[in-house]
C-alpha cells in the first residue's frame, strides 16, 4: 500500500512539472463564448485526464500486488466486479472526452449514458438499492420490483446534477473533496486514497483557472461517486438514505429547478443557460464570496440531517434553499 502511494505521488509530481506538455498533447480546450462560458481565455480540459491516469495506474498496480488487491476487494465481491467497475468508469471517461472534443448532442449523450448504466447494472447484479433507510427511524422501506429502476434513476440524477454543478473555479473540486473525505471516513479503503493526489493537484491548478475538469472529469467522477454511495450504503450500513440525500441535496435541487424552469420556457431541459445558483450569487457577491457561500449551503443539508436527526431535516434544507433563491432574485431585480 505504501508502494502505490509513492508511485501515485511521483505520477502527480511529474504531471505538475509537465503540465504544459500534457496540455499540448491532449489538445482539448474550453473556449469562452461571452455568454454562458464566463472565463476570459481558452482553458485546458485536462482535469479528467489527471484523475483517470491516477485511477488507471492504481488499477494496474492492484492486480500485481495481492495485498493491495485484497484491501480494495473489501468493497467488491471479487475481481469480476472490480474489473467491471473499472471498465465502466473508463467508458464514462471516454464519453466525457468525446463530449469535450466534439460537443455531443445532449439527448444522444443521455441515451448512451442510460444504455451504459443499464448494461452495468445488469452485469453487476449485487448493486441494487433494495431498501430506503432513515436516520430518525428504525423502519426500512423495501423497494421490491422497483429496485433496478430506482438504482438507475439515482445514477442518472447524480451524474447530471454533478455535471451541472461544475460552474466556477474550485466549486466542483471542493465539493468532490468533501465527498471523498466522507467516503474515507466511512470505509478507510485505499481505493479512496488514490483520488486525493489528483484532487489536490486539480484544486491547485483550478484555483487560478489554469485547468478545468471537463466533461471527461465530471462524468468519470460522478459515476464513481454514485457507485461508491450505493456500495457503501449496502455494505457498510453506517450511512442512511436521508444522509446521502443531504450530501447530494443542493446540486440535485438546483438541477431539478433548472429543468423545471427550462421546460416551462419550452426549452430543452439539458440546454445551457446562466440560471444556475452560482450565476445568481456571482452577479451579486463576486467570485470569492460566491465560492464560500456555495460550499456552506452545500454541506448544510448533510449536517442538518446529522444534527437534527428528524423527518423535517430535508424540508428545512429545502426551505432554506428557496429562501436564498427568492432573496437573490429580489436583489438581482433591484440591481437592474
């Protein structure tokens, strides 16, 4: 386990000192359009590549290091499930890569992602959300015949919410750090540690807008995060459904609001706009206060569930979100 940590550390040091060469080889940029994309210069989309390279090296090493493999397999039944997880994660990276490069049609992309997830869930038979649990109740609610559809829905919902939440420098990076810290607290598994090296490197470069995560990164990481939440919920039993909802609440609720507003305006729900929560905050408070505020309200639902531990916790978070939204809309109107 020490060996893999040293190898990953060296890998990220090499990436750090050879970033410009890597950018030229990769050759994919996010180009500002003075409309939705508010950054000032074309920015390399190599964040996803950095994460994937670490994941790839970790996977290869784990198959030659039996001790490491045994540690990883605590969260998998066998090598088959571990390999299936790696292959599907790689497919999500490639979907994002080609989306970054070719700007794939949103409906076609959703269809392909859905097909990949259905195939994955059919092959990975043990990965089903069979029950819903709550921190404030000892009762479990069985999903019965709906378990496959509900699991698929959870994957799709978070993958889209995570992608939409990637809006400002550090916003998605800090949120991802928050999630992986929770994962490590839940499992202490070495697989989780392999993401901290690239995450640190990404946060450093992204803090000054030198690189973006790109769709390759958001699809890759959102699939992995979704998988780990379901896996830990089933296998470790130290996190409940409402606590997971609290962690995902703000990105998910903002996605739902955006979809509803776009549909009412007769637009494609996957069409891009500047109606995100971070856009509204940015218009009033500027970048630094927006990032701070976003992170506070993102962690607030989870800690509300932990502290209050009752059935109204998520309702309180819901009311706080819409109070903030209404206040922001009022302030924006006053500015105009």
